[in-house]
C-alpha cells in the first residue's frame, strides 16, 4: 500500500479524472484516486494502476453511512438489505436490531450479526436497550444488562441503541441505568421525542448523545445546542428533513447527520435511501458538499469509525461514483476497493451466512386456537373503540355502542367497527387481546400479520371470528408473515420466515408480494393507504391514545390496561 | 445527577448567570451551569445548588485541552506541570513522553503515568514511537513494539505518539510497521515536516492521522485536505500560528487544533499556555468561539475523549471562568466540578505520587572521567566546526584551522572555537563525543547539561578540558541538571533530579534557577539568547547540518558519523 502511494509499484485500481468530493476541506478537486488492498492510498494528478478506470466528468464521494436504521422494517435480512442499499451508494449502516430482539432475544441479534458478516457491506449494530418495550405486552425475550454484556465483545457492536424509555431514565430506573453504565465507554444513542428543557438535560446527563426523534425545528435546535448528534430522519413513516434542515449551517454542520430509522422495501425500491435524502436536502437549499458530509464524515466521526466517511489516504476504499452530483445519480460503487455496483446494477453479491438455519423455527409458537378464541362477551353499555387517524400512528379512543348477537359482540361493516385481535405468539400462552377498531373499512374477510410493534405478536383485523381465525392460523403456519383471507380462502400472503419479520426473498420478489397483499386488502374494501403498516402500529402501547396488546386494551395516556367496555 | 438535572434535588454547585460558550452551536448564551458529582447536569435559566456562585458578567468555556505536548520540555514532572497549566485554564493534555523514555524506557513512562494519577488534571499519553530516535547516538532505552504493547492496557494511553521516522514509514521499515499495526485500532499521531505530495500520501496510508510540523500555509492546507488533524503549533521554539491561521474557516475548523509541542517553564510563567494561543489567534482575526473550539471540542473529538471539550449535560465539569473573553483572562477553573483555581490562583493541589522514589537513581551512570577524557589530538589540517545559527536549531558545517599545543587541540575564545563534548550517561560506556563549536561566545568556564535531545546524554561546552570536566562532573553528581562552571567553582546550577530532565521544584523555584544559570552563562560571555536551549539541540542528529553525539560528529545530510578533521 505504502509503495503504491509513492507510485513505486502500481496501485490495484486507479479511478482516473473524477471530481473528488473532499469532506474535510468542503471542496471538489479533480484528482485520480489510487486504491490498493482495499484502501485509498493516494489522491493526485498522476497515479496509474494495474487497472485504470476513466471516470472523467463524474463525481466521487465516500460511501454513504446511515447512522440509525431498523433493518427489520425493510422486511429484509441484513444481507438482502445490504444488496438493496448498495445500488443507492450506501456502504455502511448502524442498525438497532430491536425488532428481532423482541422476538428471539440475543439469538436474533446474533443472526443479524452472522447474516451480515462476510458481505461487501458494513453492518454495525447497537445493542437494543428496551426489550421488551413495555410491561403491557408479551415479547419473545427480555434483555437485561447481563444479556447485553456479551454483545460488547462483538467488534461490530458500537454501543447502546436508542434509549426509548426516557421516563425510565428520568426516574433512575435501576435496569436502565445498569445498561447505560455497561455501555458507558461506548456510544449511547437516544430517542426522546418532544423532550425539552430540564427533562432533556436530565436525559443527557445519563450520557446519551444522539436523537433522531426531533420533528420540530426548535426542538432540534435545543438538542443540538445541548451536544446531541441530531440525526435528521427521513424514512417511510417519519419525515423530518424539511422541518430540521434550516438548522444546518456551515459552523455547526458537524452536529447533524441524515438517517432513515424505518424504511420499507417499497420505498427503497422506488425512491432510494440516503441518495434520495441528499438529493432532497440539496433541493431544499443545502450545499452539496455539506449534504455529503452529513451522510459520510459526520456519522463516521460520531460512531468512531475512523477509516470511513472520507476520501483520503489510509481510508477504506468505500466510494460512490456519481453521474451527477446535483441529481445524486449513482453510477458505480466500490466497497473495500472492489467494484460492487456497476452502471447502477449490483454485481455478484454473496448470500448471507445464516438465513437457512435460522428460519427452521417455524411455525409460530401459538397455543391451539379456534374461532371461539376471538369471541367477546357483550355486557351492555358502551365500548372503548380504537379509531384510526388517517396517515398517523396515533389513534383516538371513542366510546361507542356495539352490536351483539346471543350476548357476543358482533363486528359491523356498516359502522366500520371491526374486531381487532392480538395473539401472543412467543410462548404459546394462549393469551389473546381483543378490541374493536374503526378505520380499516374492510367489507369482508380478515388481515393478519406477525409484524406488530414492538413485541411482534400476531395482530389481525376482520369482519368475523371465522375469518380472523383462518387468517391468524395462516400466519402461524407460514412461520410469520402478512396474510389476507376471504371466504375461507387465503387470497394473498407474504411469508416472513425470519422471525416473522423478514423475508428470505430478494427485494424485488418481496416488493411484488407486498403489493399483492396490499391489493388484496384493498379488494376487501380497505380504505387505508398502507393497510399492513397501519395494522403493525396498533399494538404499540407507547403511542397514544388507545392500543391493543396480547394483554388487552391499553389506555396509553394512563399507561394501563383497560376493559373493552366502560364500567357502567 | 439525573435528579439534579431535573431540579428535583439541588445540584452540588451552580455557576449562575455566566455567558456560556457553546462549542456546538457556535453561540454564547447566558445560562446557569449546574454541576453534580463532577459532571455538568444542566444548563438553564433557573438552577439552584447547595452552593450558588454568581459569575454574572463573566464567560464560561470548557477546560482547555492541549493535544500534543512534551511534558519534559517544561522541566517539570506531570503533576507540577499540571499545577502550572491549570491557572491558564488547561484541564487536560495529551503528552508524548519520549524524552524520559529515551532515558529510562518504559519505567520512565510509568513514572509519568503514576505521577499524573490522582491529581485534578487529565494527563493522557501517547506511546513513544521512536526511541531511540536514531542509531547514531546512545539512548538509555530501546522501545520496540513488544515493549509498547503493555502500554496499550493503560486507560490513559490513547495511541501511538508522533511517528517521526517518516523515512522509515516510507521504506516500510519492519519495526515501525509493527508499532503502527499494534496501534491500528487507536490514534496514531504524525510528525512530518515538509512532507508533501506522493510521500505524504504514502505516510498517511499507514494510518497516521495528525501532524503538528507544518510551518507553511500550503503544506498545512495539503495535510488538512488529506484528512490530517492539523495541530497548529505555538510553543517555545516553533511558532506556526501566524502562518497557518488563515487556513481555518467556518466550514473546516473541525480539522484544526492548537498545540504547544515544546513549552518551557519560563514561557508558561510569562505568557501562559493555550490561553495565550487563543488570545493571539483572536488578535490575528479568528472569532473567539472558533478559537475556543480549537482547544476544546476539536482535540476531544480527535482523541475520542467523549465527555470532554464542551459544556453540555453529561460532560465532565471541566470549566474555565473568564473575566474577559477577548483577553482570555482566566478567573477561575473547575476540574471535575471542583474549584481548583480561584481568582487566578491555584488552590490546594496534591503532590504527584511517585516523584520521591523515582529520583533515587542519582548520580548519573557515567564512567570515570578525568580532564584528559576531553583531549582531542590535532593531526593537522582543517576541522569540521559546528557553527550556530542565531535563533535556529539548524547549524552550519564550516571548515576551519584549529590552534594546538603539544599536539592537542586548543579551544580558542578569540576565534570562538570552543570545545563541545557529549558524554554517554546511560550505560557508563565511557563514550565521549568530541567536537568544536562556534557561536556560544564563552570567554571562560564551561556549561554542561543532561538535557540533550533526543538521547539526553550529558553535553558540555567550555574553554578548557578542566572546566568541561568539572561541569560534567557536577551534572553527574546532582543526578542531572544544568551547570555553569568557572574558575574551579560551580557558579550556578539547576538540578533536574528526575531522569536528568525534570525538576522536583515548583515552577516558580525552577524558573528562578533557570534564570540563574542563564545569567551565569551570560556572565561567562555567552552571546546566545537562550544558552542551554541552544546546547540541548546540538546533540540532535536529525536536524542539519553538523551535530555531535556520544558516538562522534554527525554529518546530518549524509546521516553518518564523520571525523572531526578533514582527511588530508
């Protein structure tokens, strides 16, 4: 390497004549980039390699780094997601594997590590800090500090993942402080929507150093001023770029980065990843080089990835060649000096290591069910009904009279009061949470899914107990996934064999199947833009106002289980 | 801490009403700073503590951090230097202990670690990479990769110190690459004066990430563009601030910091430390907050000191209160939340732990000498004479005829050709290097010193063998130090009992003694501004053009030992 830098021996590859984006100086220089043994060994006017590649007229940036992503949201395992992101110029992500951890604990995290090993893409992890997310639901695993300790030895585990339990931090919860202490010498990510003032200070005092939940400019400003790395999120469900971008200035740009948090496979295929965010940021007025800094040097420095995020001698040759900087159009991608994306297309990509062995756990561990498992006795009086808010993950609690027959609650398509169920699927406990939801608009059949944040029990909505039973049973049998049932028939399904969260298929196949179940839901009369995404958030008891877990209805404002019917 | 941040219990101390410099946002806000258990727990309009301190009208900055200093240059051990720097607002340094390592190897470094432990000041170290500096001199120790390995376990050792042997890096020297590999997961500091172009790239390819040797603006620019942390040096001998400051801009300021490298006790006492550099930078036009960033957040981020360098919740309460930001006048200093400097004066400061035991090694390990040890036979012909260049550490080689008597060379005050000797002092080998120097201007007597870069043998200059013998003998007996001798009498001395490099006295006493020996040298007729500093660089065989070690005269351009007299 040293000899190639001195030009005493030829470099392995030289990218010749490109416009190189320098994230240190904030300038663009026309220079050759010499690569040997996977590293950048020189930048200069006159390098030659065993292979010279003319990229005259093109731009070169460092490989993009996403500092906060939940891989499981893409429904792809790490290796499959890597393949999908590489064509968008991403060469590294820092992932919080808390979805799979909620299902299978440490073994799920180890699967994520193994599946992402030995691939031409860097997948770093943060140890999930909040598994389970609450005590109001049943998760597949509980991770205490002692469990997380063994993750510290993994070289790709960089620290403690988003500390979502900020009330717990503020109350000095012993378990939480133990986890924070354990990772005191590493990076600790935060998650504190709307936390401000003295509470924010208290949260930071614990050693937490980033946040990706700001949606308000003043909130983001306060967090930046208090030393947080403000991760500006632009994902599938949450989009904060427009609100927060005005905060980024030349003198403080190092305190920001762009992340995706949750990004669905369809979005990746249709709009892209960080390439899309950079493009949008430039369109909103950010200068191109600062935009690149926010997805390269800044996350690299924050996470202490000292040989990534820049194009300079001694750095890894993770490089993106662009046809256009303004349009951020990826032409080719080099990972550790190897061409992996050429002309926008992925070249040979190795399969992940452990997919096959991990998926043998199917079918799901659900206790024996019958249609009667979903019956709800009607005691008279009004019920607490979950009302969806279009395009939002918060719900409203409304009080309604429900129809009944023979003393049992009867779902009603007329008033759009359908039955919602959450079936515990980790321990075969037989626990089923039952409630009523308005907003799906199904006229017939049922939808069921093993993706239900954060514990990922099986959630189903339907017009009858029979339909719901058959949909849940189908999810169980395929080892998890998304199912649409109607008239005794499974009309569409997307198997998610890996923990009921991730598919073994390529992104292309997966997206086609996801479009299939979506269309099937529409065919049942569903009026929501994204039926399964809406369903997946109905079991999340930290988002107001009324949610359902396997333990029952949760009044989120009171943070307690409440009965379906009002006490008369 | 968390409870104090929330204001549920009072903080330990609250600094009320100060103008707080925010190195993240680049702004100044009037805020209370709440401190508990040594950490900053909150910034806000309305904190109260067990103790409230009104600092209305004053400024608060983070404690200053010097990213590159050789403690031994101050002739103070770490604990004494810490005391001297605290009053200037410095709360942390990153030191390369290569002077003491050249004398006593790992045990010297351990002394530095121990002496700086348990004091209210953070002394971090880099493992010396080049001990001995060359093969043309005899050092007290040789440190190979295996020796450095045990330092990696020390929590205050952050990486590998300045890699001075850049030719060795470029040639792929095995020993050097081994050291670099050993510290591949840590920070590796550089040292590469005038290295540019392909050679610079090659040097960087090895993983080296900083440099403090740029004296030229374009050189600094190139290094910054190539990803180096450019440490702008402003010390006693080298002053690069004026040349390099124009490089610092809002968009790239994170790539720079201010360091002192070598700083003498007198300079510390008279002008200060980083406070002086910041003040000078502001005078040269740098905005105050960026100047503060360069001595706080930037070195902290570069060295991965994640809870230092900023005023924010969760950071260490290392704080400087200033009477004036523009004049950077230090009023008080807090270290880990404790007031340590009040009204410009140091409060109680504990003594270092190991001073006493370490200094028992005296007297120096020198073989038996007599005045005859310094005799030089005169073979006739011209001699290679070292000619000092006023104010510089480079010398010229001039060819001169020398006087003689009875076949021996005779020093001559008339032509200012005095005798220069370097006596090996580590292994009692009896080796004495002999040469002739012009430029001191002594009319009588001799000066001798155990501070002689980089091997720190005893160096002496004098008008006669008797004078030189007595001066060297005095240095030996006091266990190292600086001595001025005349007419059979030691007229001034500064004992440096710690390895012959550092004093056990306070900075005040030390400076008085140093002024004493300087004055004594002037009294002998010395015409140099800093006689002992000039003497200390005459044994450094890496600085052109002619130098003297215990092994003889070194022609630095040829990098080889040459005889005193020209071959006729």
